[in-house]
């Protein structure tokens, strides 16, 4: 059995008695106290996550902009320096290699943040499409540790505890800041549906920041709360709502795909063909009419016909509703469509709804 990788904060998690699991080949905390408490800390105040397992890939060279615009679904040539785009790497058939964030340092230098489970796959995919582009692609994941500080009080907490003023940092932008005679990079994106920041830096600096935040009462949160939070915000998780068998169009992520742009990108033709000729299914929201939990993989039925499956489902911690994201065959994707979810040997009634789960709490 291959030995699990650890992040620079691993000993901190052990010392706090975190429940640890194997996640994407890393020994990571699923929770410290319980998922509900950690989830609510982010919804109501502020929490922090060790996300040092995420991958970082640097693309640089005189053709960096043209190269990124070819391998990435979202257009980067229109970005300002210091701006971030979300999008995907695709296979030629339009299915997803990975979803990622692209940070534009300048037109010759881009910083890519990819999922931990896909680091090597993404790196090899990117290298395989360099072709005649004058670029260098480097996996620099080992050079960075990263924590995410998330919640409505994230900005105030960062200022009061770390003395870093982030009020002028716009959403989906990043900048470099001096901290304890070191430079850290801080972005404002988030994966929770709340305001939040990601801090990238050398391991010793990130450990120091984690300890300060922890000592001052910021709630450490594990992967469990990270998943319930991103789900309520209807944000996709690779291997669930997107995968090497699911396209961005099927996942409802067309907004992040530059289909109307004049520029070409890998997988574009396949997506256009799918939209025009055979878009047979898509990800929708579901809500059950009974307090049962619609877990991943459960089958969805309409009039005794199997029409899809759950990709992610929970009894929402915030709204208390049993809700899910599900891949459903057309024409059963219309809001209000009555369906059944098979939970063990029972058929639980539910209906198709929008994916704006967080608005239930407003």
C-alpha cells in the first residue's frame, strides 16, 4: 500500500485530535469537532481549512496566453493582471479532465490551481498539448502550503489577527502581501458560498498563520464541512458533477466555457455538437418531500422508469431540507417535475428544483 502524503499542517491536525481520512492520496482531516459545527462556523462567522493538498502548476513563456486559451475553457486574454478565472481542462470529446482556477500574473505567466486528486493527470495533460507553443509547464505543488479563511467575517478576521488589509481585493482577484518578512499570495475566491480568502506561501509561514488564527478562536474545518458548504452553494466537485464522463454543458457550467468566442479551445467542437444535436441529460437540483437523505449514486425514477442518479446529496445543515444535485435525462429536467429517489428498498417522492440552495436561507 502506497504511503499517504501529508501537508505541512499534518501534525497540527493530529495534535488537535482531528478525525483523519485518506483523501486523494493525502492524510487529511474530515472534521475536528463535528461537521455541523464547522459548517455553521463558516456560514455564520469564520472558519479555516488546510487546502495545502491542492496542486499548483506554473505556465510561463511568450506563448503562455495563447496556450492557456487553447487548453482552458474560459478566455484569459481578456483578464487583467491579478485577475482569476474559473474553468476546465477538457478532453477532445468535451468531457472534463479537471476544473481549476487560472491566476493571471501577466500575459507570459499563469498560476494554475488544480484538484489534489488530479495533479499528475493535469500536469501530463498540459504537457501533452504544448506542441509548438513556446511555454514551460512546471508542477510547483511542493513549493506551496495553503489555507482558506472563509465566512462573512473573514475579511475582518484577517485584518484584526494578521494585520492584512484586504478590503480593496476584489472577488476573483489576487495580490502579493508582506507578512513576517515573507511574501504570501492571497486570493479572494472561495468554495463555500461565503466571502473568503486563500493564502499561499512557504510552509513555515502558513503554519504560523494557522496557529495564530487557531489561538485567536478561528474554527478549524475539515473536508466534511468543505463538502457540505460547497454543495449548498451548488459548486461542482470533480468526480461527482463533472468528470471524464460528463461535459461542462451537461453539468450546467456553460457560463465558464467560451463557446461564443472566436478563439478555439480543446473540446469546443464536441461541446457545440452536443448542444446542437444530442444534449440528452443535465445536472439539476432535487428536493425530497420526506426527511430522507439522497446520497451519491442513488437512482432517480419517473413513472417506474430510471431517469438518472444522485451526484451529491445531503440533509442540508443550513436549510434542514433533503436536497441533492442529480444527473437527470431529458425531458425530465424541467423544474417541478415529480420524481422518486430509491433509498434502499423505498421510493421517496421528490421534485426537480433550481440549484440555488443557499437562497432557501435568505
